[in-house]
């Protein structure tokens, strides 16, 4: 089915949504109203009653299990796909009913391993390894099973089947787009700006958060995992405090202790008096409050699986200097709106933290440029326009293809 000029495009949208503990849930909640302003959006979810009222006001809501019977009503399906298990229910639908996939994480290996091996379906894992890597992949899967090899989480993304089954792919970085084009030159790929709202009003002031007025506050926010290099950041922070004893560090987000027990590490390093962990904050406004309160946001990532950091963008939008690892999507940020450090390099990170700690005017100047950049390049309205233009383009190509086939 193709959209025409006399009506709005009809889009079936699949994504985690609040209150699920997912950054992509927050992403969709911010973006969908802008899509709904120009298209007819139906949200297909596992728990329709849990969809926030604000989204219900602008979208139809259906149970995800009903899409098979209703799919013919829509011009396109739109899948927000990431590597967490919040995407588990949509994944088989994505493969059966191809649409436009927004690939938030280039690497899906952990996701595939979790939904196969962790459920006792080793044969399913072997199939995916074979699909991606051929006979070598099958042999590697059995070596992993025997304990002779590790999962190649970073080197084997296991996204090939998804790429082959999608009508088009939306990504948020040239870094990921180039990897997709190398792997699958025939796939239609569009880079769009990652959306971030700049108008969030913090729910709590710095004083309400218990942060002293004279504190030099460093904040890292988002899910607490080892790839975010938090132990490295806190090592640098511990060194920094020799010259800046008023410095404090707050880690905001859900801790995945099977990956990193940061609370135990902080206690072992005797940093509990100057480092605070908030745990998961269900209200996004509380999460944003900590970012707004920061003097410096630290948002490292190594290695990358092709993700784009909403937390880094929130730091930019809040008008703060953000320290990032200089690779992947982060390397694509303009040099004058953030502070880039060499990945996994303590000295580079410590030097950046010291420079920012010592110079309030530098922090202010970088923050002003960051806020202007976020507002100019990452507004949800702009992202929605880019989404819809790409989807219209795909529909037009499909119409031309069908017309040529009919006339042939």
C-alpha cells in the first residue's frame, strides 16, 4: 500500500514506551507527537493500558499481537530497534512484516544471544551465527558452547537478518551508516539527527537535590554498564580532588550488577563520601534535573556498539560541557560543543576534567555553544521531518517499481 498526496501517511509504530526502563522508550515518547502532527500513527504495544495519556491523545493504540490482522491498513511499519530485551516482542514481527527500522544499536549480538541461548535455544543461536558468518559462524557457536571461545559481541553484530528484512534503515550517525553500507550495499540507509527536547523543566533545583552551592558537580547519567567507563571516570575524579576538594560526582541511573557492581567498587575505593549513586529514576524530569544541576557531564563509551547517546545530547541541550570518548558517534560531534578524550585513556580524561574544573568561563562558553547546537541540529520536529521524508521516498520508490512491473 502506498500513501498518496490526498491523505496523511499511515504508520504502525513499534517501540518500548514509558514506564519501561529504556532510553528508547523516552526517545519515542518525545518523538511520536511530532510524527503524529503530520502522519496517522498507531502504537502497537504489549501493554496498551500502560501507554501514557499524552501519547493516547495523539495516537491510536493497539495490542502488538493484533498487527498481523491489521497490517494491511498501514503504508509502513516503523520499528524502533535496540539491543535490550524491551524489543523482544517486536523482533519477530519486524522479520515477518518488513518496514523501516530505526537501528539504535548497530550490534545486536547480546540481544540475539539472550533470546536464543538464554532460553535454551542453542539451535537458534547457531542459525543466526551461520546466517551472519557462514560455516565459520556455526563452528564458532559450537566452540563457544564448549567453552573454547568467547562471544564476539563487538565484532559480530548479528544484525544481518534484520538488515535484509528491512525496507529501509534509519540511523543517527555516519559511523553506523558506513558500516551498514559496507555490509549490505543494497540497503536503503538514511542518517537523521537524534532528537532531544531542549525545553524540559527540571523537577528539582540543585539545592533540592542536596547539592551544596559551592560544589563542583560532575554527573554521569544513564544505565550503569562497564562500557561507559565509569570506573575510569571515577579514578580520574579521585585524582582531581587533590586540587579541587569541593568536587562531587553523581552517577544517575539503573545499575546492572551482573555487568558492573559499581557501588561495591566505590566502597572499595573509599569514595562513598564524595560519589553518590541515585539508582533508577522513574520520572524523566528527575533524571533531567541531575543533568541540569551538573557543572560537567561525563559521558564516555568504550567499546561502542554504534549507539547514539541521548544523555550526551541532554547534557548539550542543558548548556553544559560534556566529556565524550573520541570515537563512534561521539567523534562526529563538533569539536567546539564538547570535550573529546582518547578512549580508555586516564591521562587524557584527567587533563580534560582539570581544565574544565579550573575555568568556569570555559565551561560557560562550551555550554552555550552546546545548547545552541542541540537546539539547531537535534530538535524532535526536525527529526520527525527527516523520518517522514525518508519514508515518503521509500513509498515513492515502491510505487515506481510496481508501476514498472505492471507495464513490463
